[in-house]
């Protein structure tokens, strides 16, 4: 048995030993035990918050602690006020040690103190079924406190209070009516902000007062993480992250955020534990516990209509180049001919039974992307297929728990969308850490991040690409001459993933904050000639990105208005409302030409609610997979044509399907039309179960921000409307 540090829920057949420290110094937890054969075993883990998992068959467990670069963690009398030191013969301090003859389910040791005088302040022993509330200060601008009140199993009201930069409270799983509030050491309370707005404005009640931030749960939540920012006189909760640790798919239902509680889209491991030719072309990330952003897939993205400049890449001279949108869209005669040739070659090699037969699923929708990347060289395309098989398919599935620590390092993450609704990938090389010397670990992290986008953030035929910002700030401080070879190998593997495994996805790449022109020239020298028009080295990153993004989509370090994210803040990935800005308002379409019916107030209100939330829970793997409209034969066309007639299509795509089929196919340009075509159940669930956050806002009259607006003016109080009472016409 090997210990594993993980954010996953413990297995019922395991014991968990957890060490949580303050940030004054790092400590090491040492564990020794007898395995089921009676052999002595030892293991240890160093850090600020670490876990060691052991099988329940072990016995005689001993746990001790040391300070990195210092002495042991010494024993105090935790039964007495002030926690006095326990001294041995001669007055020497005694190292603390914990002994368990049989394994407990879960023990958490909280360690505090400076380098030479660290001590275990308290020990929390609990069952796997108990829950966790965690408060973290993200900027250390003040010392926050968390107050928790709940009703226990006997009906008695219990309370908890704790302060510090990292506070944890564990509740019994049968606790109910849980209320959580916050204050600042010194007496000030933490007031409520509107976290749906990227500027986090203060919320005001009808009397113009700022209400206290308060969270109430009728049933005990499994794990909730609260992040506090700001000075003592203006502290606020900037992020609330509720983790769902149950393994049952039926229990994986978001309690806040998306569309009033629609079930989360979860792909089972069994989809990818099968023969390679049956593995889906997208996805492969499983066991997701982190909630998706409530702006991950809003109607604005689902209904985006790409222009010719988004469907094809155009050079600075206006010459049409490579295709960028491949799915749910008509192809040219030349492209269909190339697909036909590829099918013949695959049939000769025995990859498919006949030229018109189904292609291996892992590459079926990517066939034209691969051909284009290989300049329509069939032999090279088949080699690229083999690369995708080796670099992607063999590594799937990847569980969130396997890469959670690396996701939180902030090395690679998604942050917002550009004005064409394309997700933005940020790579911070200064945070590469140990990944620089571990190629396999780095590749798995990159695959997880990229698969997340194609599985949840893309819309076939509308949004199929991403943009990339590579930040070289402080990169020279992490480059060691001893590890140059390993770093080059890792960088090469990441490059293969970006440009081969996920070919045809990147629209542009901007390398910012280069420490020297020499480094920029060295990087530019290894970029292939055909890729140079996609890569640039802007001197002023903010100016270069200003025309491509709405301010709320970018971090402040890149000229945007969103908060700069530190390590630990980048996952779950961040998406924001309004990526298109004013362009979205000019692209609004009506359904006046459709047959419409006046719906009830409830249904009309439900449509209004859907306008502002992410609909990622309303669609599954097949929706994001889409179809490649391959017309290389009648048999091939017949396999996708019927599905295409019932898909959400742009006007050009709908006209193309109409010409191929015997029925009139209408384009999908409005949310009611999308709901009717893709998932009518969305409307039903939104009508029957309104989001509790909407009800909360009914008592709110306005809000002002904790920070100034982008123009530097004092933020104005904004009225938050209650649920409207009106009739909405929509197509049935």
C-alpha cells in the first residue's frame, strides 16, 4: 500500500490521517504501522495540508511530526487553557506522538506555531460520513472568522467559531439547519456581495443597508469552501465552492448555479475502458467533484453564429486559409474527396471493414482536422491517427483526483472567452514546478484541461476553437540548467498535445511578459513557418488583448477587470457572463416568423431564468461531439443526415441540410428554439424548480461595489429586478 495525497472522498475500506498546518513553516507527518502480515511499514508526507491513506487492515499506528529544517513538533496539554507545554525529565520539551491500536476512520491534526515551537493545537477524529466547512483568506489582508450554528441529531442547537487564515469546521452528517456567517477579528461582520457579477458589488436591502453574508443549509452539505478577500473594513466572500464527494451519479446534482438544479453531465469510466475504436472522440475526464462555472455554457455561446472569418482562417492579406469550424457544417467537394481517399486507405489497411463503413470513433469527427493538419497527405494522416491513439486514447480516462493538485498549481487553466466566444487557455510557466521534470504528469494535466474544453465548453458548428496566452513572467527563476533536458522533453510533449492531438483547435497564441528579446527570438526560431501567423510576442499584453476580449473576461495582469488568480484559485475553471459585449445585443433574433403560442407566466419566467444561466447540464456527450458532414458516399451521408435535421444549426447549415433532405430544416437562432430542438425538459425543470437564488434577490433593491468601476467613478446602486410577471411568446 502506498499513501496518496488526494482531494477525493476516502474509500470506506481506508483510514485517513490528515495534517493541516498554519503557514508559518512546513511540517512532515511520519506514520509507522504494522500491515496485515505483521511487517513494519513507514511512510511520510510533507506540506501544509496533506493526507495519508492506509488500509483498515493495519494496526499499531504511530503518528509523529517534524518541522522541515527544524525540530520535532512538541506536545502541549490540549485540555488546559493556553495550551501549556508538556515537559519531561529535566524540563525538556516532549515530542508529540499519537498511537492507535486499530485504525480510526479519519483523524485530522491541526498544527500551529513557529519553526522552533510548533505544536498540535487540536485533533479532530471523525467518521467518513461527516462534513467539512472550510474558510480560507486569499489575500491575508485581515484575519477572518467563521461562525457555524446547527441542530444536531438530538435536536439541540450547537455552535462553532474559529478564526485564522484557514479555518475548518467538521459537522456530523445528520446535522440540519446549518447557518454559516463570517466576521473579522476585531468585531466587523462580513457583508454580502453579488458573486454573479465579476465586479462583486455590495448587495443592499430595501433600506439601503448592507446585509450580513449568511449561508443556510437545511441538510448538512458535504464539503463547502469559502474564500474571503479584502481589508478589515471591507472584507467579502469572493468565492463559494461546494464539492460533491458522492460517487453515485444520481447524487451528483449541483445545488447552486446552473438552471435550477438540472443534473450534472457525467461521463462514466466505462465509456473509455473499452477497445480504442469505440472510445468517444471527446471527453475522458471522469470523477468530477468540482462544480462547473455558472457561466460555462450560456445561451450567448450556444447560439453564436460564426462568420466566414471564424469558419476559416484568413491571412493578413485577406487570403482564405485553413478551416477552423469542422462539425455540423457543410464541406467542400475537395474536402469530401480527401475524406473518400482516406477511407479507401484505411480500408486497405484493415482499420475499417469497407470504405463507407464507420471510422474508429476516437477520430471519426476529427478526420478532416487531421487531413488538413497533414496537408491532405493520407499517409501522414494515418500516422497522426496513431499519435492520437498513443498520446490521448491510451491515457483515458483521467480522473479529477489524479490531477487535482496540479490543477490547483495554476500552471494551466481556462479563464473566460474572447469576443468570438472561444475559451481562453492561460499557461503560467513560472508555476510549472515539478511538472518540468515529470513529462507524463504534465501531459495528463494538459490532456485533462483540453478535454474539459472540448467536452463542456465547445458547441459544434459554432464554437470549436480556443485561444492561448503563454505568460513567461519570472520564467527564468524556475529554469535550472540541471533540468534543461527534462524541461525540453516536457515542453515538446505539451506541444504535441496542443498541435497534433488537438490539431485545428488553436486560433492564436500570444506569448507575453518575455524577460528578454533573446528568449523570444529563441522561441520564435522553433515555431514552424506555417504556424508563425498564429503566434506573436506582444510587448504590451494589455493593448494587444484589449480588442479581443471584454474586460471582465481577462485578469487584471493582462489588462482586464477580473481578479488576478493565484495558485489554488484557478480550478474550478473560471468563465464569465457577456463574452461578446455589445455584439451580442446586435445579434438578437426573434421568432416572429414561427408559429408561436402565448405561454403561462411560469413558463415565461422560466425562459427568462434560462437566459442568464449555463445550460451545460442540459446537454450530454453527443451534443458536444457533433457530426462531421462527410459526403464521400451515400451510406456515409445517411448515418449523420437524420441527426442533422434535428440539431441546433446556423442558417447556412440549416439551408445545406434542407437541400440534402426531403424536409424543411429551420435554423436555431433563439433560446426558445434551442430548448425546443435540443432538450425540452430544460423548460419543464426550470418551471417546476426555480433557483433559490432568484427568490433571495426578490428582497433586494440594489447593490454597490466594493471596488471602483473601470472608469474610476463611484459605483452606482443597481436595481435587481424580482421575478417578472409577463407572458413570453415562444415556439412549441
